[in-house]
């Protein structure tokens, strides 16, 4: 299970990194073209926005997998050990996943006018990120119950 987790983390890190580099390059190029040559690339702003959504959604899942993400001490301090926090985090992401699939089903066929691609190509970042977050929560719980990882270790640890 740990190998699966590490493989998924690496895949998401590479994908997130590529999205970030392309987004950064697009934004810098757009600024240079606009202010230097009074020109722009059609659809670059929309593409940068879509890449930002992918980078954010994948980054959240990576943060959960590495335990670098937000501390959920409000819940765990009131409700008990980190197991409750992981379960709540998984449930929250599962609900967002479910509703985002329904949202894509309703609005995803419409086109992004400038790019001439269906909206679902941007919207799918949300269920990908939340789905990966649920998987990582499940992996953390599994590893914790097997004894391969300590569940009581707080998030946002100081190295």
C-alpha cells in the first residue's frame, strides 16, 4: 500500500509541476507580449486559469498525502484522535467529489468560447483532486490501522 501511495504522490507531483510550469510560462509570456508588444495569445488567460485549478486541486491531494496540509485540530481537539479528522476530511472530499460530478454532468458540455473545448476539461480538476484526497485519506487510515504509520502524529509537523 505504501508503494501505491508513493507512486500516486509522484504522479500527482509531476502532473502538478508540469501544470505550474506551463501556467507560469503562459502568464509571463502574456505579460511580456501585452506590455512589450501590445499583443496577446488568444485563450492564454483561460488556459492559465484552468491550469491554476488543476494545480490547486492536485496540490491539496499531495498535501494530504504528505501530511503538509491544513491542520484539523479544531475537530480532533474536540472529537478525538486524528482518525476522526481523516474520516471527516475524507467525507468532506467525497461530498465535494459527488456534487462536482453532478455539476459537470449539468454544465460540462458547454464550450469554453475562447479555447473551443468543453467546460468539463476544466471542471474535471475538482473530482480528480477530491478523489485523490479521499484515496490518500483511506491509505493513511489503512497504514495507521496496520501499524505502518502513526495516526496520532499531528499535521503540519515541524521538521
